[in-house]
């Protein structure tokens, strides 16, 4: 019995030793990112970025966010130029698809919503895993981030990193024509007095219009939501894909209500004096937690891989996140970024029903919903 006990102990020790050996590469990687090894790696990547000379970033519209990104990055890294192309998510995806079909790879980084990533760029096979590009300890340390971790819309593949999450308002309104308590439940939008007075962001492509409709579908269920979609479509005076124009129409009183307004552009225009009312959530179904344009994608076959890595680390650093959030009043997932500029309606509040619409599992539409929306809006 003693001999058997020693043999079992030896076998157990051997198994543990082998497991420890297998863990060494993982521990080495972790040390390289969070220990002394990160500095050597960062210096090498930064040197490569300076040789490349530039980084190409595609991102959301708006002069304030463009300036915040380009000027903020250039201030931190004067030896690296930044080229910024603004556009809607579906537009940027279409441009990328056309370029890649022609064998062109002109973009390094895409900043857009998670729906854009999951609907377009991920199925296109255009994305590179982003975690290997994360170098700075202030970026890789989970303690710097909400919930103690980096957030990905696609947890299983981790290609789309989410750095902004906040309560997303479903609609805006013209204050002299609308009282908030007249439209704070979804069925109130079907009141006859609003017929012909509502403009909506097109729900077919990725974007806030789609997110609002997904919120309704998930809350009401297919049968009730289908009935609601049809009645709501009949209420609409216009469906638009120009996010700025939709907001300006409501601010001018051309339409009383705007559903699915782009929150980042609303924030930028409000800073310039534009006045619209914001409905933070519906009392019956709540609202969704969204990322706005606050997710980042690293393109595969990027023309400037080192500069792309430098940009990613800068944007996810405290300085980069402050540049972003100050421009559009977004709520960063970094815990050390001030939120005093973030409007109350963007904050997550107790007692309100929230749906995390930015997660991959919540993004796809069912065949039934897809067919219905195309029949109602594809005209």
C-alpha cells in the first residue's frame, strides 16, 4: 500500500509539473504585457510606426470628433501623421468591401458601432484580433476598466473592442410642439396627432434606427412587434439616412419627433447651440445600452500595422479616452476618465429597464423581422 501511495503521488506530481510547463508561455505573454517587457515591445512598435509615418483611420462623422481624434493623436505622436475619413458604418463597410475586392487595403483602423462590426466587417473576414496589439499596461490592466475587464461585442472571437457604453436615448423632439409625457410610452407614438410628424433614421442599415426597432422587437415579441411596426410605419412622414439632417429637421420644427437620432451628432450640435428635447427612455420598455460609435476594429492586412497599434493604445489610454469623451460627451468604460461632462440621460440609472443592444447575440435580426422591415422600409 505504501508503494502504491508513492507511485500515485509521483504520477500526480508529474501531471502538475507538465501543466505548469504548459502554462509558462501564457505567463510569459502576460508578463510581457504587464511587466517590464512591455517597454521594450512598445519602443519597437513606436519605432516601426515612425518609419511607417502615418495611420489611416475611418470613423464617425462630426467636426468635433474628427478634431479630437486627429489633433489629440498628433499631439501625442507628432512624428506619425493621421488620415481620417468620416462616414456612416454601412457606407464605410461598402467602401472597404469594394476596395478589398479590388485587392486594395488602404485602412488600418475602423471606429464605428458594434452593429457595423458584426453585420459587415466581421462576415467580410476583414478583421484582425486586436488584443495582440494592446501593449501599454494602463490599457491591458482590467482594473482600469468597468466590470474589471476589456469589453468585446463578440466575446467568442474578440475582434470588436467596445470602449464606450451608455444609455442610448430612443428619440428626440421639438420642445414647443411636444411634451415629454405625451411620448414616453411606445404606443403613444401611434396616436393620430403624430401622424405625419415623425421622422426616423432608416432601420435597415446599421445605426440607431435599427437599434430602436430591435429594442421594440425584443420587448414586444414577434407577433405584437410586427403589428406595431406596421402601425408605426404608417405614422412616419420621412425616413432618412442623413443623421445630421434628421436632427436639424427636428430642431427647426419641420418634424415634431425624430426616432433613432445619432447621439454623438446630437451631442456635437448641442454644443453649438442647437436645441432639441431628448427622451432618455420609454417608461414601458426602457431603452438600450449602446456603444454609439465607440468600438474599435483592427483591419487585417493593414498598411501601417505598427502605427495602427500605436493608435489603438493611444485611443484606449486615459488621454485618448478623454479626447473622445470631451468631444461627444460619451461615457467611457475606463474608470479614470471623468464623466462630469456626460449628460444625465446617458447614465445607467436604477429602476430603468435596459437591453444591451451592442452585444453580438442581440444584433442579428430574425428572418421574420428582416423580411418585415424590408417590406416596410425598402421603398
